[in-house]
């Protein structure tokens, strides 16, 4: 959740005027934009999450199969 909150904090959401809706329908538009460093930040966070996943997978495989034997 903290990572999702940090990503959301980098998002800017604005209401945009929209044409009047047809009867029985709703009409609402939102414009979004990301701060200038978002792409690099997201790339770094993705790399961190993949590294954590790899470490956890390795730990799980060791727990299942034990430590690998040296060659």
C-alpha cells in the first residue's frame, strides 16, 4: 500500500468540462498528468519489486528443495 500511495501522490487529477449528458446517462471527464520524474521513479520501483520477488522465490525453492550442492 505505501508504494500505491506514493504512485498516487505523483498523479495530478483535474476535472474537465464535459458536454451535457444524454438523458439517462452520466458524463464526467478527468484529465490526468504525471510529474516529470515519474517514469524514472516507477522504473526504479519496478526493479526493486522484481528483485524482491526473485529473492523470495529463491528462499521458497531452498525451503522446498534445500540448499544446492556444490558442483
